C-alpha cells in the first residue's frame, strides 16, 4: 500500500485531472487495508482522507460481512463501494442496500465464471468426447436479440 499522504496526493491529482477533462467520471478512493490485515479504524481513516481529497466514493475490498460493511457505512463521510462475487458471498443487492452500501462492483468474477464453464466444456470434450455442455446455452436467436438491444 502507498503511504497514506502519497495516496491522498494521488487522489487529489486524479480529481484535478477528472475535473479538467469535463467528462462524467466516478473517482473511487480504494483502500486495501482489510486485504493486508489492517483494522477497520485505519480503513475508515484512509477512506475518509480519500473522500476529503476528492474521491466520489470509498472502495473497501475485503468488507463482505454485515459488521465489516456496517462500520464504514456509519463512519465514512461519503458512499461505500464493496466488491461481491469473489467468494460466493450469499448477500444480495437488497441486503447490501439495507446495510447502506451505495455502489457494488463484481471485479472479474463474471469473466472467471465464464472461463470456468469454458474449461468444463473443454474438459468434457477432451476427456469424455461428449458435448452435453451445449445443453445449457443461449440460442442464436436469443444471442442476436441481446446484441440488438446493446
């Protein structure tokens, strides 16, 4: 992790660049304190410093249970962003909304889930010579409809 003062300076610089660009942009102040074994006090202190420096929201990877999410929600001077989908967490968007979370990201979990299915299909073909993986797929019509709407 960056030294806290340097991290705050980086947020200030990013805020200036975003504002000068004139395009809509959400500047996220990320603190990895929980991922490196730090405590909630340091996490909240850093996140509040990032918000004060111009971040639009605070991102706290590692906050997944109700207590670890609830503390930053109560103690932050701005909205909290959490990441879901990394560990199969059973929390729903409604659960997170009730806790006060304002932004949810999923990181690369959707892509990793897709690669899991791709690997399972490849193994099925290579090891069994079968194609049952194809029983659960979008039809060409459904896929074309999705791309038309996008």
